[in-house]
């Protein structure tokens, strides 16, 4: 098991709340998208298994990769959540304030697996350090206005 530190990356779509892992494919996990300039693409290639499939071109001459960490291991045991700290290595309590485009460092852990006859190396997101916070304040969303003169109990 080896760890790799990626420095000065942009962070997008952080889903790392320790109490609320996401389950996009049925298995609970934590996720984050990491973006770097295209000239740094080679740094990501050894960490993604299949670079052609897993490294995506983005706008502004950037590339991205999605890292994840399972919330439960193959034995059904809960895993340690992704550690998220600030520039001073203090835990960030309100993870919802970390907005897209924040800058930081990430630690990726590689590990070997042997499951159902399939062997290989996988990669997991271990920790995130936010060094430049772009605060999330909510999106620009469209909402309804209150319409006067209508019965509150239509249904």
C-alpha cells in the first residue's frame, strides 16, 4: 500500500461528508473530482488504472479525474472517512462550505486486490487539504413566486 500526494489541484464535486456517503452504483462511497492543467496529466496517469477512460478533458486547458473511497469494505466493515483539513491541518467541520474551484492537496492510496479471480491495483481517496477555499454559497436557482388569490388546499 503506497500513498501519493498531489499538490495544488482544483477540487470539484466534493462528496466527502463522513455521515453521508453517496451510493451512485449501490455501494456507499465518498468522492471528489481533482483537476489539474493538461501539462500535469502525467501525474494522474499512474493513479487511475486506465488513463484513456478515467482522465477527462475539461475547459480552460484542464484535465480531471474522479477519486473515490468505499465507505464499507468487502467484509461489510465501515471504513475510515476521507480526512478533510484546512491549510493548518485542522479538520474542516462544515464541509458544505467547500465550493467548486477550491484549491488544495490530496492524498491517494494505492492497494492491491484479489476478488473473485480478478487481481489488480486500485486507488482510493484518503485525505484532502483545502489551501484556498472558494466558499459555496448556494447555486443560482430558479424558484416559484407566491401566487396570490389561490386556494391553499388544491389537492
